[in-house]
């Protein structure tokens, strides 16, 4: 038996199952004084169909029926997730012996009632199970509310984590280019220095300064200048290896940490590749026109340990090397 999504009524529902209309009439009249809905089924098949759409506080189930008897109905209900907790009272004029009672209890019955039904007994038993049902529904609603609140809390925690991650990222990265900022760069540089000292490796510190950047801003506007900085950041990232670091220190200044260098020749080749990637002009949309913006950069490098054994010495050496290159280009 497949079970579809069942609706939960605002008023409790009781399922009365009997192939004798007179018996159903008695049950309906006795229970009319209660604030409930009584759903009637004249056969076992009708009873099973009724449980597909409604949730019942109690099932009053006749044992002897022509198509599917009450024991078979109870067995099927006990096997379904949505109905296995529904209490069943067998209402029967036969099968009242102990053997059949035990059989009924094995299928999930909670009680037996003999026919003809005694109204006072029926009303008393139904009221007990209605009260139990109301408590069960209240507990389920409370658990659902708690589950929903837990889900909301989990979402809030996840959103808070994402916000904290974003704030940490913004605190350590340049907003325009997305590159590490000066603070994160210095941390990476210090770590590279520690690793090189510990393992006897070589690494290089590179300063990059954009040439005539002020002219670009003055001629084409700050939007063009920002576009140039973003382009340079992309070119630097595209030239370096995954374990290298490229950062924007501020303005038109960039810095690189190149780790695990093999030899001086490899360093020079890397500097040449950087220079080649940075000297190509950039296409820029200015209004309705597309213009070529000239890009050039002065590059200065300091290698550990040849140009300094400490971080401060390397910073000074790279800055001086970049300054000499820039001064040579600015000299007529």
C-alpha cells in the first residue's frame, strides 16, 4: 500500500469501519457530542483508502468484513510509517476469545469492544484516545517548531561564518584587484623567509611599479586607471606559479614573493616573462571608442640569501633595484 501526503485536520478525526450501516449509525450518534469528525468506511479497502488522505486519532475497526478482515487491515496499517502509531480498537461480535485478542494486539490493537456497542463505554474509551492524540499532536508540533528553529539557527550560523570569512577576506585583500594587500603580503613574505631558513631554499622578492600611471589617470580618467591596475593584476597572476604570491601594496605598486627558486638563470627568465607580460598595451573602451592604453612597469628583484638574509634587508634591496630601473627609464 503506497501512502500519499496526508492532511492534518484542525479537528481530530476518527475512522469507523464496519460493513453494517446500523453499526456505523450507532457510532456516529454516540460520538456526535464530541468535537471531532467521524469518517465512515464500509469495508477494509475503503478504510485503507481513507488513511491515505487523513490522519486519524483512532480507528474503530470491525473484525469480520467480507473483502479484507479487520486483522488484515490492522496488519497493513502497522507496516506503514504514517499509520503504524494510529491506535486501533477492534469492535466485534465474534473473535472475542483470548486467542483472537492476542492476535489483534499483535497487529497493533490497543483494545477490544464487544457488539452491540455500549455508548458509555465507547464514549469513555474514545475520549481517552482523543486526549492522547491531542498530546501527541502538541508534542509533534513542538518538535517541528524546534526543528525549524534549529534549521534557522544553522542558517544563521552559516551566514555568520560566511560574513566573517568575507570580512577576513576584505581585511586582507585589495578591493579593486582582489589581490592580497600589504598586511597579507608581509605575512606571506615572513612565512616564505621562515621556510627558506628552515629548509635552505632560495626565494625572491619582486617590486613592480607601473610607469607613468598618473598620465593614464590624467588623460583617460580614474576608471581607466582602475582598469589598468586590474589588467596588471591578472597578467601577474597568469605569469606566476601557484605557490607564488602577488599582492597590491597600494596605488600603482605591486609586490611578488617567488618561492623555491633553482638558480639565478631561472630568476632572470621569470623577470623577463613578467616584463614581457606587462609591456603589452591594453584595449580600453572609452565612451564609444576603443583605445589602446600603453602599459609599462619597472621591476626590481632581491633574492634570498644573496641580497639579504633578513626580511627588512630584502625589502630595501628590492625597492632600490626597482628605483634604479625606474630612474633609468625616466632619464632622457
